[in-house]
C-alpha cells in the first residue's frame, strides 16, 4: 500500500467499517460515483435557481465516492483487476460526459475539450494496456480532479479560464500518449 492509499485508509477507516457492516461493496460506491458524475451533466444546464450548486455537489460526491471505493475494496479484501477496471471505466465515462457537457454549454470550446478528451482517453487506455503487459511508466498524467475543481471557478469567477487550464494538460497528455504508444509497440 503506497503512502496516499495508506493515508486515505486511515482517514476513511470509520466509514469503511460502517460500509462493511451495512453490506455496501466497492462496486456499489463505483456505481453511485458514476451516477453522481452523470448527474452533474443533467443538472449543470438546468434553469432552476440552485441547479449549478446541485451539479457541483454531485461532482464533488463523484470525486469523494471515487476516492473511497478503492480503500473499501482493500479493506474488504476484494481489491482486484475487475474492480480496478470497473472503476477506471466509470471514471472515464464521467470525464467524457462532463467534457461534452462543458462543450455543450460553451464553458470550454470544442477544439480544446475535444483534444483534452481524446488524449485523456488515450492515456487511460494505454495505461491499462501497459499494466496488462507489465510495462512500467515513470509518471502518469490524469488531471481530472484539477479540471473538476476549476469548473466552479470558471463559472463564477474567471470565465474562459478552463480552456487555458485544459491546454496546460493537453500537452503532457499528448506526450504521454505518444510515448505510451511507442512503449507498447516496442513490447509487442
């Protein structure tokens, strides 16, 4: 268990014990996390007064639940490739849906959002392939939490700045995509 996993385990230990007593599994949390992430997309553009606050709350819950499902799996002794794959797929679906939602509501432009989504997805797919082929990597860029945290800042305080933040991530994501391709190709 690495340092961040150990820290999350200690922080969430009382909650992990409660989930175990209640019969809540990591898959339950992953599904709920997915639903909250997609719920962000359905509430973000609604016209009722508190819609944006509800959408940001749902996105926060997505992030929180996503941070708990792994520790719960390790706590319950059920951690494995299936759960990791399910969690990664769920996370990627939320990245895709939120990015498309932000493009649809003109929070980000289509080119920036499209490149971000393309390279983010490619990095995740290549990371899963590299893992299955036992190809180590020195660092991995998955900036979704920074992007999620910046959305309310862009919406309420600094409109248009999310495009610039995405460009800061598109470049290293593109680099990891290119180097990942060559590492995988070399191994095959």
